[in-house]
């Protein structure tokens, strides 16, 4: 009897540990730290992606390095791509329309907050922002 109870408790502990190791579901609509951009994160095949659904101010992709894309609307642009779960949250690519560059990025979640970090030089230099999930 004690052995089966011990195994049951151990099994529950393992399940709880593996549940904690799973990153949160990133789907939802988030407001950028500046309040200028709203991005909807959803499934894109095997990964997740984030598409701009609203932006304040200049609504064209004027800083895009591709001259043919400088006139496109920012609404509908995939700003976050190939988001994959990692042990510490998610990683993927982050497009910064303000400078026209794409960065390696990381995302972590805490409650309704999403912390985004865009990095260069293999993660040596990173900039972070905290975005808020909208209802």
C-alpha cells in the first residue's frame, strides 16, 4: 500500500514538474510598451507568429531595407516569426519596423505581460520591452 501511494505521489510530482516546464500559450493580442503597436500572436503551422493589427503614427514600412516594401501598410506585417518553445519561454525572429531590421528574439510570459528581447551579436547585446496582453 505504501509503495503504490509513494509511486502515485511521485507521479503527481513529475506531472507538476513537467507542467511547469511547459511555456505558456503565447496566443493573444498584445500592446507594445510604447502603446503604439498592437500585435496578434497566433499559430502559423508548427510555430507561432505575430502580425501587426494596429499601429499609431506612420503606418507605412518606410524603414524596410527592401525598396519595394517601403510603401506597404504595417498592418498585416508579420512582426514576430517562427516562434518556437524553448526551456525558458520562446524564441524566434523579431522585425523592428522602426529601423527595418530583424533580430533574434526571445519571449517570456508572466501573467498578462510578455517580455520581448531582441538581440544581436549572438545574444551579446539585447534590448527588452514588456508588452501587455489585451482582452
